[in-house]
C-alpha cells in the first residue's frame, strides 16, 4: 500500500517519539549516578570513612558494573532484537521492546542491591535499543533522504538520555523518590507499547515481496520480443551489488568487516567515556554542574542530526567517518586538560562525535546492504562491538586502583586508537569506490539481440542509429530483476 506524504511523515514522527522516550535512556547515566549517590545506593561499609559527597572507589566500581551491564545490553541485545525483527516485523518487535523496557524500569525501581539494579538496567538497555532498531526502516519511506531520516532517529536515541536528567532534577528540587519516578516511567512505557501496535506495520518499510526462487526463470518481453533466461550457475558466478547478496556474503564482505572493526573501537571509547565522565569531572573539582551540563548537551544531540544526515547524503560515509573520528579524538584531548572550563567543549565534541558515528553506522548498513537482512547485520555488528566494549570495566578498575584515579593514561590510549583508525577508514573508502560487476544474461539461447525495423524506427529516430536502438533494448533486458 502506498502511503501519502502526510502519513509517511506521521510514521517518522511517531518513530522519533517512541525512540526518544526509551532508546538511549541508559546513557543518561551521569544523572542517574548522581541520583543513586544522593540516595546512598550501593555504598558499602568500606566507604564509611569517605565523606558522602565524595567518590568512593568501591561504590564507583559498583556503579561501573551497573552501567557496563546496561550499556552492553543496549548494544549487544540488538543482535537478538534484529533476529526477531527479521522474523516478526516492526509492529511486534517495537511492542515487545517497550514492554521489556517497562519491566526493567519496575525492576530498577524496586531493586535493593547491585545485581537487581544491573538486571533492571539491562532490560532498560535492551528495550530501548530494540525500539530504535525495529523502526530504522522508516527511512525507506523517504528514499532520497535516507541518511537524513536515519540520523534523526539516532538523534532521538541520544535524546532519550534526557529522561534521567529530568529525574535527577525532580529528585533534587522536589525530593521525589527515585522509586516513584521509575514506576511512573514504566507506566508511560506501557502506553507507548500499546501505541506501537496501532501505528507500525507488520513488515519492515521498503521490503518488497519475496522474489521467485526457481532455479530456472524465464521472462518474456512481448514489447521487445526477447526471452531472458537466468540459470542457477550464472547466479552463483556473477558478482552482484551488496544489497542483492545473501546474508552470508554481506557479513563476509570487506565493507562490513571494516565498518565493524572501526565501530567496535569507537564504541569502547564512547562507552568508557560516558560511564566514567562523572568521576573524571569530580576529580577536576566538579560539584555536579558539569555532569548535568554534559547530560543536557548529550540529550540535545537530536538538534544536529538533520545536519549530520545531510552531510552523509552529500559527502558520503568515508568523509563523515574521517570528520567524526577527529571529533572523538578532540573530546579525549580536552579531557587531558585540568581546566574545568574546557570540559564544556568536551561535552560538545563527544556529543557530536558519538551521535554522528552511530548515525553513520545505521545509515551505512541500510544504504549499502539494504533492509532485507538489516536487523541481523546491525544487530550482529552491535553485538560484536558491545562484547569488545566490556573491556571498559577492567580499564576502569585499573584506572581507579593501579593508576590511582589518573585518567590521563586511558584518555591518551583513546587518542592513539583514533589516530590508528584513519588507515582503516581509508581502506573502507577504497572498497566503496569499487563499482559492482553485474553478471550477464542468456538471451533466447544466444548472445545476440535482434531489433526489428519497426523498433529501429521507433528507437532509432530518438537515438540516431540502429546500433543505439540495440543498446537501448539491451539496457531494457539487463535491468530486469529475476
């Protein structure tokens, strides 16, 4: 069914809304951490000698574990969500993810220890990430602006972090308990789940009906009097565009592998930074204002995503990756400085870099590989990246213990890794520049294409010669999709 422009816009706006409600809520962790500290959560007896308003290493490690579990779920859980999406479609997937997120909010509200908090944050992470993944295909409603729409959805994902910033503000100013706030959040998520059942379709946007699967397929062109025959041996021998290949071929392609390698390195840096940013700011003398400013800037990232999407559509993926890798490098460089004022620039650089790289990753997979296997491709890539990002916890443990809270070493490591990513991006650009080679067709049992005199007159007058008419007819044949 063809949707009108207003209906297409409605679907995009609805997707933006539900993603902004839960997508990247776990990345409001700097604010959630402050709320938990204010309530004295996870403060063990070993912290008795540490003032309440100061960081305690044992408590920080417990917080680090909770965030690591939630952030892993927000990335790695998309593999399972992706498999579900490819099987049951956006409607059921988005509904299920909203329900899971709601369950996580309830579990987090009622938690009394580290494992229960981690379990609740895990569900919030899986549900939020799954909501974004299940609705990414709405970009197919505007094929000329796929990059723009996907970037906007990535911005909505980051905007969800404002939820916990609002909770922290209400908790601080109005003294409303975290339990009441999280239970109210769970109720809103249930309403969103019901809305998903009425708005979104059963099948992903832009996915056509199943193609003919017979080994030998013959198509007759009455107008051109040509028979095109494709055999199974020809199908396997020809090199087809990436979006027409099987799932296995797409996963093994150098384009996919290089993107996943780059993305995994970036995710580790991004997850460690946002998980430890509150601690790093406090070491520099912050009383909470910097953390709140960081969270606010991060949640406003959706405002720049239209520009990011337009840049993707205009300049292409390698150029965007080069720019955003440089921006992430600058964010780590700012953290090396003890000057607190410079950390506002850290928040801006980090936010721009993170939202742009995530937007580019999602747009890259949809544009280069299509949406037929989109759920598994994106979910698999995020699963690999999330497993690699589990290194953030031992890195934090070493930094707080062996390195005695000295974050300069790890920020230097991120800078070195960013520099090492430039050759990877250049290699990816080389592969993307290679034109796809399409296979040939067996035409009516021979390789010649004949054109009648009448067809020569019809086509030749426009093209100038009979040879041009043959070429035009050949183009018509080659463009047939079997």
